[in-house]
C-alpha cells in the first residue's frame, strides 16, 4: 500500500510506559521524577544542547566584537600619533596672498 503512514510508538515512550507499569506494579521503588524521565528526558537534553549552543554563539560573537574594537582602537591611536607627529614636524600652516596653504618643511616653503 502506497502512501500509508508508518505509525508506532517511540523508544522513549515505550520505556516510559514500561517504567510506569513497573512502578505501579511495585517492582521498582523509584521516585516519579525518574519513572517519567523517558518522557521529558529527550526534550531536556535537546533544550540543554540548544542552550549551550546559544551561549557558545554569544561568546564567539562577543569575543569577535571585542577583538575588533581593540584592533580599531589601536589603529586609531596609531593614526592619531602619526597625525600629531606630522603636525609637529610640519609646523603651523602659513597662507600666501592668494589664500593657498603652504607649509614650511624646514627646507623652505613648499606648496
């Protein structure tokens, strides 16, 4: 028969029914928490794995952003230092009568 859906009971459901039967029959003396664990256990494991993956993703993204910020800060400081050195080496700008900016580089006026 084509298109017939496969049915049945899952392994964890069968194990849960077995544990419930054993508990009600007095064969095992476990707390109900553990008797019902095959019913909620797979969900708890899946949620725990998803939570750990989310925490890992937040850690990776946060670390990447932090390292990028530190690198940008270092580059910015280096550029500011070079700018300050260039500003110090060139001296203040001087203007010609036509309004052009010229700087004295120590070897005469350059445009």
